[in-house]
C-alpha cells in the first residue's frame, strides 16, 4: 500500500523544499497529476506561482492565504496535493488534509516542526502525528566556537536579530533567510527570555 500522507520536517536549510519537489516530481513521473500549494506569507523569492528552494530548484505552485483555498483549487483529476511551508497555514489545514485523504488524494507536505523558540510550530505536530511516513531532515549546525563551525546535525532554527539570538517574546513569524536564521544543534540553540 502506498503512503497516503507524507510529511517532510526539518530545520531551515535542511532541504525540505528540495525533498518536496523531488517527491512531487517522482509522482509526476509516475503519471500522477499534482497540485502544489504555498502560503502567501512565504514571499522570500518574490514568486507567486512557484516554490523555490535554497538550492534553486523550482516547481509551479498555487499561492494561498488560508487553508480553505486548497480545496477550491483541487480539481477531480488531481491525484496528489503537495504543500510547502505548511507551518504557516491555519489549523484548518488539518481538516482540509483529512478531507483530501477521504477523496483518495495523496498529500505530501513540508514544514518546520519547531519555531525559532524550539516549540511546536502551527499545525505541524498534528500533521506529523497523522502522517503515514515522515522524512526528517537535518542541516549542519553553523555555530562558531573559536572560529570552528560546530558541524553537528542541526534540528533547530536560530533566529538572529543584529547577529544575536532573537528573544522568546519576539513575533513567531518573520520571513527571512541566511542573514536572519541559522541552523543549530540542540546544544547551540539559545533563546533569551525562554521560560
């Protein structure tokens, strides 16, 4: 039996979008019709009709503001729904995914399981719990001690403001890239003000 819901989870810079695109292309190669979605809030690349990874891989996508827009864009011939950066969507995406599965539509999603504070991010915990298969990816911890990079597997995302770790009470969502976020192992992930 083929997995009906597959989740891709990892810190920033771990290759989640590359893996989502890879799995999507495999489905297309197998003759399946795929619809890919991306949250409107993720505007890092300025692309409204594509998802793009840090490595430069791209795939056509439909930009949405809320989870309800997924179903209104899924037509009868769609076999697979792929959703990038799902942590930015509202909790209603859980019910949307369940309804898609009831229609025998396979769902593949990628997202950050933890926010910059190291706490569960949006709908990710529930979606991962419901997944038939989970691909967990890690980046490389880029924390420097005496000029040397740590190099351990990074499972956390460190938000940086002015080169310093962001405070626990800063806003949860702040879209950025390498100058605002860094991959960290648990030992080097630090959040000032965390209770």
